[in-house]
């Protein structure tokens, strides 16, 4: 029989209360755990922005090589941020394919979500973060699709497993089970054995042409150093930013 308002009847209300209390306790425990995690541990490199090179590509190359020498795992991994059809942000981690005076490069199939988003709004942001060094690099700018030859060369330079997965052309579609995935990849690998020069028609190498490149060096005392490059008629302009 249902009780009147404010009256506890069966154990259901107590169960909900107990669950809610446990949830709050777990949330509090997690909050304390997060607050207790070390930030900027170990010895951090110095950064003198006055001695920075004239172009962001030069400084990025210096920092990337330093990350490699310091043993940072996968320093070429980056977060690519785009906008969907509603203008909402979408982010994922990709591998940098190259960088030169024209910009930062990555690859994607035109039929993938990021490929469609870039076709509708060819603008993106890249974020590199190397935690052991407390260093971050942020790149923003328009995205240009490279020609078919450069895109094909990028695809053929990938490992067999990566090419087999890309040939499926089903990124982000619902998957029934992992067995279906494994069978499809095996069939794709077999196809590559028969056609080693095969390149999917939608595979595209993209270049982010930077309108802004920011270098961020963390500091244990939170006196972070931020240096931003922006292009101008006379070359790259450099300016410091408040942390």
C-alpha cells in the first residue's frame, strides 16, 4: 500500500537514499583523489621566449625533438578539434603526419565524420601535450586538402593493419560484435595482399595552415610561460600571453 507524502513505507525509499549517499561519497572520494594527484612532477625544462626562433615551425621542431630525447611516448599524437553540423566541438586523437612552412598535416577519409565536418567547415585546432615536460602546443587555422598524389603516398606509407582498417570505410558506424570487425579486417588484409597499391578514393592528406600557434611551458609555481605566434605581412609576430 502506497504511503502518504513524507512517509517511508517499504525499503525502496531507504535504498534510494542509501544509493544517493553512496554516490555522493564516491564523488567526494574521486574529487579528493583528483586533488591529490601530482601536477608538474619531476624536473621541467626551461623556456626563454626571448630566444625563441623566428617561426613557430622551428620552435615546434625543437620541442618535438626534445620530447623524443626525453622519452615522451608518442609525442606526435595530437588532439584534432573540428565542428559538427550544429557547430558543436568534436575532438579526437590523431597522429601528426608532417610539418613544414605550409603547416601541420594529418590524414582522414572524406567519408569519416571528421572528413565530412572538414568539408562543411574547413577549419580546425590541434593540441599537443607532453605531460613529463609540462609543455603544450596549440595550432589553429584553416584546413586545406592536399592533392591525390600526396594523399596516396601518405596512405601507402601506413602499416598494413592501418591500411586494412581504413579500407573498410565504416568509421564510427554501429558495430554488431567484435567478431564482425575481425572478419572484415581479415578480408581487407587479404585484399591488400592481392592489390598492394590499392588506395581508397576518399583518403585525404590535410594541412592546417596556422593563423595562431601557441607554445605553453608549465611551471611548478604556476608562473606558466605562454608565447603566441601569428602571421603578418612582414613575417611571424610573437607576443607573450598571461597564464
